[in-house]
């Protein structure tokens, strides 16, 4: 008889866990999608979020919370910069779309129709 293969337990360091949670929260994707991308179970993300997620502003934990580590602050800054860049791109696209839609058609004659 052959022995069933033993399941190897993977261990993740604290940095990986923090980055996974930060990426999940910053991406706007579901935990299931991020977990699948990382090759882990989504329940792990929820557990890591309980442990590593930054406290919500104004919450009980935020009142006495210490400032984050430089790595945490840098990852938050990077996420904010990515979101800012994305929002600027969306704004520029909407401006261009509005300009295109606002142009009079070349066949129009001062609003008169036949």
C-alpha cells in the first residue's frame, strides 16, 4: 500500500501577511479573488485582517493606536498614490468624453433642422 502524501503546511511571515491584507483592502477586490491570486484560503485573509489591518479612523482602536511602521506607512502611501493616479486617469477620460459629446455635429446648422 502507498502512503497518502502528507500535506505540507506553508508558513507565511508577518510582512507577507500585512502586504496581503493591505493589497486586498486597497484593491477593492473580494477576499476570495485575492486569496486565489495568492494561492491561499480566503479565511486566512480574514484572520490576517483581524490581526494586521489598520484600524478604521475614529474607531476604538484608532484612539490609542500608535503610528504604523515605516513599511506600513509606505505601503499605505503607495496604495493612495495608485488610487490617485487611477482617479486622475478616469477624470481625464471623462473630460475627453464630455468634450467629444459636446461638439456640434458637422452637419448641424446652428440648431436648425429641416
